[in-house]
């Protein structure tokens, strides 16, 4: 195994240590996480348990750095706001330093004519012990702010955040094999069939003081801190409460311990997302340990959760866990050396995550006391870690997200729809007419389409990057030619020009008649 002093210096310590474990085990998987845990030594992981405590002297230092940054670049205030946010996170609860941070932030918002945000921060400053000796200046800013808002109705508008995490056409339903999405009626080109916000997300580490840890919104850097830790911020009380209920009640104590665990290139955050889904399972376990344990051991009992269209969001965990169990059972039959190596890496990673996030989490240990949790929860975490790449979307540069319905859309090299991200929403728009009963498909990457890549290369990339053993989509079965070949073929090129010149309504009507 790698020496502890070496592990500390690595860019991705957890995955490097897991690779070292695989080499030492000669790719031998145990198929028993208990055995992996017994062989694991805490000395392997050189990061001691610690938590960055709130500190007013540190908060003052960060706030003064924010003042200097704003003085240096008043027209580019984002760096100053980020430093103020760090100061607000670091300030002790019920201290005047917390009020000072909000007041300084309000000044930037006033100068940027963001009067609504300015007023919010003035009220927060007053609520959090802003010093009386400086109150006159703050009240003057408040009066000016109210006056400007009265003269500018646009600045007094209300937030439009919130609402359901997902909106979709009522005709969408699971395909017959429960592996894709089809439609119960004819659909036309250009229809938006699905708009979905992330159900769970993980921010990139450098954005902790720039975006909401729950919904991912930037909110003009107008964020509020966790009362206990110094590492996360939220855009609203609602987001803070939702995060606390779903995962932060477990993460708050160990949030600083998780930083080295998930350090490294962006795909490592897939494991962090698996941990956040794991917390959903922990909540269900705590409600009824016996029933939960029996259900997770019995795939037949989980069958009722196969169709997410019939589920409440609180039950999405069971649907995703069932899918993970099935994928794991399929891979267990493989003797391919790459599959064995991958499993061995994930066994070690799961145990390491479990030790740091669960066993050394004293607040959670108290809640699990007297419950036979270790085997059930450890196995559950492994299933989610094994499923990590299939769960999440890490295309957005700022975060890694879980979209429960968008992820169900199957790949086609000749897709019927296109998927793009807009303000963190996954949007599915039809690019071809779709008949009743037909499946809605997307291309898993822009280049994996018949007009951009030849069949052999598409098939190879589908297998290595997207777990598709053999793509049997329309484009591959019919072996559609590349677009450049169509354009070079005189007969096909004429047909293509005719299609391009045809009015949209005529084209759509002709295709629906076919």
C-alpha cells in the first residue's frame, strides 16, 4: 500500500489508495465487504478526523480581505462577495462579526442597484448583532434602499424560485421492458417533453461560497451559512431546510473530512453524489430498520419501485437501488479482468467512504446505536458506488447532478430527441416526430450520432463509455451513412436539399403520415 505521507500529497488520494489496494490484492475481489473492512487499516488513510470550527478572528480577517478586494476592483465585486461569504460562514453564531459580514455585503448590493438583496442583508445584519455604534450608517442605507425600491417596481419583485423538481408531458411512461421512456400519444417536432431540476447535486469544491449547496443557484452570491459548519451555504431558508432533511444532518459533522475523500478530477464527485443518495437510504433505515433491511435484500420486494412514474420523490431511492442491484448481479457473472479490477476498486472505495462518513460520524453513531446497521448500510453504499456513473450527469462544469427521469432516456445514434442543460434544468426537446408507443431517445454525447461518427467507432465508444454492450438503435441496425457521405452522393444530396427546403409544417405532416 502507498505510504501515508505519499497519499497526503496526491491529487486524488482516495482513488489512488484504492488502486494501490487493487495491486496489493492482485485484482482479487472478496465479494464480501465485511472481509474488506476487516483487512482495512485506518492508518491507510492519513487524514485525521477534524472539523474547521467557526472563529471570529478568522471571520474578521476574511471580511477585511473582502474590503480590500472591493476597493481594488469595485466594478468586479464577485471576489469581494465570495470573501464576505467565507467570513459569514466563519463567524460565530450570535456574534457581531456575523452582522458585520451581512452589512458589508449589503453595501455591495446597494452600489450594484440590487436593492432587494441589499435590504435582505441589512435585515440579516440587524438580526445578527450588528454593533449599535455603527447602526446609524446602516439605517441610512436602509432608508435609501427603500426609497429606491419604491421608485423602481422591478427591483421589488419577488423570487421566482421553487416549484416542482420535474415537469413532464402526461403522455410519458415507462417502456415495456422498464428500461426507457415512451409516449402514449403522437408527439411533434419541437415539443418539450421533460424539464427536470436536479434531484441531488454536488458542487465543485471551489464554488462552495458562490452557489447554493442544495439547488446550485448562484443567486448573486447572496447566500446564507450553515449555523454549525463553515463549508456550505444556501440561497434560501427553504433550500437550507431541504438540505438538512435530505443529507446535511449527516454530513455537517464530517463535511471537512469529506473534502480529501472526494478530492481529485471531476468524475470523483460521482462518488460524493452516491454518498448523498446513500443518506436517503439511511433516513429510510432509521424509520424502520427491520423492514428496510429485508426489503433491500429481496429484489422481488423492490419490484414495486421499478416504475418511477408511479413513485413519490421520497421513494426514488428504492428505484435507483433496485437498478444498482440488477446491474451488479449482471456484472458479477463477468470474468473480464477490467470488470474485476473495477469491482475491487469500488469495494475499497466503499469501505473507505463508510469508515469516514459513518463509523467516525459520532452524531450518526448515536442514532444507529443498538441497530444492526453495519452490514446493511455498507452493502447499500457499495451498490450505489457501483452504480455511480449510471446515476449522475457531470457535464455541467460547476456540479455533478442526479436527474431521475432524464437518466432513463436510452441512447440512440439516430435519436428522436435532444437533451440540453438550461439554468441547471435538463430539457428534452423532440427533433423528430414520435408516434404513439414509440420510445423517446437521445444521443449520450454529441459525437455519438450517425452523421458524425462511423458505426464501428460509435459501437466501441458506447461499450467503453456508456455500458452499452451492443447498440441496436435504428441508426446502427440500418447502418445510416455519415452526413458528409450523403452530401457527396448526388442522388442523396438532392433529397437532402429538398428536405431542408421543405416548410416545417409540411415536413412534419409528411413524416406523421409515413
